[in-house]
């Protein structure tokens, strides 16, 4: 069975349903998620608003790009050191 992936915006919307007064079991059943998933999401996204979740996603994307840049620079440095280490 293929699992559905929820976006952070959808997760926050689900969490706000419980904050609005619905029961956890009812919300989990209506959104087809387990209570364990709900509690894990609440731990991660508990007090976030939608704009915070969008900013988090943007920062994670930027962080991934920066890690790639650093890895490429380290590789280039290593290659240059090996080239310069050879005696001509």
C-alpha cells in the first residue's frame, strides 16, 4: 500500500483541527493517519504557523545547496593539492 506524503502546510492544517476542538482519534481517522504520526508531527510542527513551515522548507533547500557547494569546493581543493604535490 502506497503511503501518502503530506506537505508541512497540510500537516499544520491537520494539527490545527485538533487545536480547534476536534478529538485526536476523529482527526486521525478523517485524514487517514495513525495517532503515532499525529504525535510525531505535533512534536516537530507543534507551534508553527504556515509561514514558519514555508520558511523552514526554504531554509532546508538553501542548506542542501550550500552543502553541495562545500562538497564541490573540498573536492576541488583535494585535486589541486594532489596536482601540486607531484614533483615536476
